[in-house]
């Protein structure tokens, strides 16, 4: 009877490859943020103006539009989506929670497929998150690579659990005034 000397070796290699497969599947890294930056909002809040001001103060080339669609963003390398619902802003833009959610999901899906870095921002504050904002965040957090969020008693666990579930990098800030430092850290990290 003839024995194959390579069978034990092949068995060990097969086990090693199978065991390391899940680790490699999660090892994909997020694209590094770089200019030009496009800023839009999920919920039509005025927080977008604060984010635009901080990005401009850093000297990063940027454009912004609260009701942007994918074709507005294509010439950018990074997309920043500011999450917070403002019912008055949504009514003024003729958007419902459903149409705003679809717009954001479309942007996230297509821009992520294009290889753009996507940064989510929530400057909400310490109060309880409203249901429309939570709906937009629930729909959008699966598509972001990074999320900068203001700390809050009702939100820290929510964002921590979402970061684990969706695999994005979470950056918690103590107040919206710290946003510029957080965004500067993302653009200078290599």
C-alpha cells in the first residue's frame, strides 16, 4: 500500500486557510479621507453649516448641498453626511422621512461602491434622539466608514453597538466644538 506523504501537510494547510478566512474578510480597511470633500445632510438640519464651516477652516477644498444626489458628488474623494432631522427643513425641501432615507441610502451605496471615503456626523447633543433622526441613522450607519458623534447619555451605547455591528470607526466628541479637531485627525491620519 502506497502512502501519500503530503496528505497531513495538505490537511494542516486547509485548516489554516479556513481558520484565517473570517479574519481576512474583516481586514479590509476604509479608504482614507482626502479632499475634495462633499458635504450633505440626512434630515436637512442646519448642522450642515457647522460642518462646512469646520471643513473650510481646515483649508480643505469642499462643496455642499443639503439635497445632493449622486451626480453632484462624483468629482469628490470624500463624502460627509450630517445626520439630524429637522422637520421644517425637510418640508421646505419637499422631502418626507421616507424620501430622505432613500436619497441617503442611494448616496451611500453608490459612493461606497465608487471607493469614496464616507464620514457620518451626528452633532445632536445630550437630549433623546428623535425618531426620524434615529431612522436616518439606522439606515445610514451601515454605509459609513467613519462616524463622528457627540457624546450623550442616550447615544453612546447606541453608537458603540452600531460601530461593532457595521464595522465603522467611531469617534466620540464631548461637544460640537470638538468636531474640527476630530475631522482634522481623520484627514491627517495615514
